[in-house]
C-alpha cells in the first residue's frame, strides 16, 4: 500500500453531476480524498456533503480555495461562472476539471 498523501479534491457546485458523478468517482480512487463542497446555496452544499461524507462545506469558492488549498478542483456550476472559478482555482495552484 502506498504511503503517499492523497490528492485533496474540492467541488464547486452541489448539483446532480457533482452528486452522482464527480464526488463518487473521486471517492472511489484510492489516491484521492474529497475534502470540500462549495455552493452559493450553503444548505444544498451541506446536504450533499452530509450524504456523501464530505467533511467541509463553503458558500464562497474563494474562501474554500484559500482555506482548503485543494490539489484538484471540480467546477460543476453553470457555464457563466466557469471562467472566473477555473481561473481562481488555477491561480491557487490546483488542477481543474471544468464540467462541459
């Protein structure tokens, strides 16, 4: 078994694609740990996080990036927000998977 630290994954957007695809997919990987879910609707983020055992939630992606320092960020939000969120995640040093 590897002793390396798992990649820390954070998801921006708490919709269906995050719930049924991105989070469970990363959780199946032995070298990844989903550490946070962010959504402007914090209640929705908390419900999703609770249902999938993700430890942290945020309502502001910039705060999440600053506090969590994820290695990988999934941007699963409406298209209009992709550029700003992806750019912020890249500038924070994360690899980005942008939905669409």
